[in-house]
C-alpha cells in the first residue's frame, strides 16, 4: 500500500507517519518487503509491503479472536500471509537472499513473496484453504512463464497437510513445512 494511503487512513501527516514507520521498523514490530523489479516485466509497482513481525501479538493487540478469524476469511488470510512472511524471513537471511513481493500497477498480477537468491527466484502465494488448485497458482504460472529459467520454483502455501504439484515447477505445500 502506498504510504500516503496509510497516513491518510490514520489521519496523520507525512512527517508523523515517517517517524512512526521508522520506530516500528527499528523496534522490529514491522518488517518491510520491498518490491521485486525486473526489466522483463512491465508496469510493476515499486512500493514496499509492510508485515507485522509477530502475528500473535498483532492479533492480541487488535483483540481478534479465533472466532473472528473463522467469521472473516479475508482477515484470516491477511494474518496468515503475515505469519508466512515471518517464517520465510530467517530462512531467506540464512541463504543470503532477498524477500520481495510483486504487484503489477493495475493489480492484474500479484505474488505474495519472491525470494531472490543470486539470479534464481522462488515465488510464494499464500492461500487460506486446504487443497489449492492450479487456479490458486495462476500468478505463479504467469511469473514462471515470464521469467523463464530464473524462476526456479513456486509454492502455494496452504493450511492443509499435503504437498502436491499444481503445475510445472509449482507445488502446494502446507504452512507447517516452513517451520520444520
């Protein structure tokens, strides 16, 4: 989300937002995910995504209960995505990679996470559901088709228990595999 939308929604000015954002990052409460850039892909957005560094703390501070998450799947999906980013970050750091995201300007394509290690990319989509399909991997397929050999593998992270193929170089994996 562009920063101006954040400070407008919070009804604060740009300087106050910059101070808050800096404080949240320095205290490791939020963690940025910078935008993936490629001259082979047109019309990519360049703004960072921000993730909360501790999903459980965020849920507690917001007063969100398991009942609330069951009642609002889109809310649960956003928190699941934040949790997955928390699990990926130390693994990405261990291999000397970068944790990025991708979104086209008009929003027709979005990939939740791209791990760039040298010239190789690994892409992740997070889906709240137990049995993702090829349709859930459509943005990963688009990225694979546009990045060719640089696209090493794609993963649809889900809440089920099985690992299986959902396309060429794309697998569905349980969120639990990220913590093993």
